[in-house]
């Protein structure tokens, strides 16, 4: 069973671990690897956000800059133009938790002012150390992710002697730095960064061994949705990776994930419900040894 954690957001306490939380993704970009241009229009993005809420998202994650392998950064001005109108409109229409997927403090600040609740920084403040002080100033939770390199070059021959140890060491250090900046422990979530500077094998090792990160004592978010490791296994493009996403999602929660970041919210949520019901209610009423003893007592 997963360890339960308290997550503090806007003065409210949430419990993570009793059930899996779902983070629904909105990429307001023309070039994301999975759904680029589908929600580039503000109205379409807002409509998608409301749909994600109806499908059962606990968090709506909004990003305006593609972080696919090989992608180039955009200016803060352009990122603001993309995400702020969507966040403002969604905040007027829903009380769902909203996270801003950005590495730029100026974008995070404007997003929080517009109604976002959580900062999802794939660089864990490595791109700009001011991100942690901003989060502390706004009393906002942060998601700390491991990434080797930057999106433009992260998949150019990444290498690890031991991916589990290296990722854990990075996250441990970032947790300490975040707390030193004034971010409460109950406002920190960790993410091993599937697909971000990882070889195919590294992704599989991380998913299978999520329990390895339990002693960091923070809830685990994992983004497995439509990722390239699934495409390599199935030989399919991003839009045809639902079955693989569901398989990876179920294994992730069995291995300790608290939050799943996905595109196909309704399908994944239904699969997770079945998996969690089996995990919670599938314990036999008697042990194997007790069953053997009971069976032998019926023999004349």
C-alpha cells in the first residue's frame, strides 16, 4: 500500500494516497509531441479544461511551451500570451486545482495571480533559481522533476551509471533546496521525469522501482502518458498509445505513484478504479494455510 501524505494548497489539506489523483494535461502549443495544436486556441483550451474536469481530473495542468525532445524555448511574453487567458477563464468556471507547467518565474507569478494553484517546474528551479523563492512568497506547492539536460538536447545520448540513485540524489537535493527557500514539506511533490533525458531502459527501471523513492517522504507524480517508451514497445504513434498508457499507469500506482499526469483522463481513471478496487478488496478472507486446514477437516 502507498504511504499517505498531506498536501497543502491554499490553506486546504488534501490527502494523497487513499486513491490515485489524476492530472489532466492541456498543452497550449503548436508543436507538443502528443497533442500539439489541438488546444492552441484559447476557447478550445478552456473547453478542454472543463472537459478534463468532467472526466475526473483532480488537477488541470496548463503549459504554453513544448518540452518534447528537441524543442526550442519560447519567450516569456509568448508563453504568457498563451496560458494566462486560459487560466483566468478556467478559474472563473471551475474550482479545480490548476497547475502551471513552466520554468519561468515571471510566467509562474502571472499564472498564480490569474488563479493557478501549483507550480509544475520540469527543471526544479535549475533553469531559474528564483522559482523557489517565488513559490515560497505565494505559498504555492511545487512539483519537482528530474531532467538531464534541457529539452533541446536531453535525448542526445543520455547516460547513467545507476539511474535510480542519480534521480533520487537529484530529487533529495532539490527537496532540501526548496525547503531552505521557505517551501513547506507538505507543499512538495516529486516526479522522476519519465522521458526527460532517459534511455528506454531507464524509463522502465524507474516505473518498476518507484518504491525506491519512498524514503524521500514525498508523494510521487509520474507522467507516462503516450510517452516514447510506450511507442517503442508498441510500434505506434502518440495518438495510438492508450493501451500502453493504461498499462504503465496501473503498474505505476502498484509501485507507489500518487498522481498520474495523463491526456486520456476518462479512460485512465476508469482503469485505475478497477485496479485500485482489486488491490483494496481482493484480499482473501482466509490465508492459504487456513484454507488448507479447513479443507483437510472435511476429509472423512
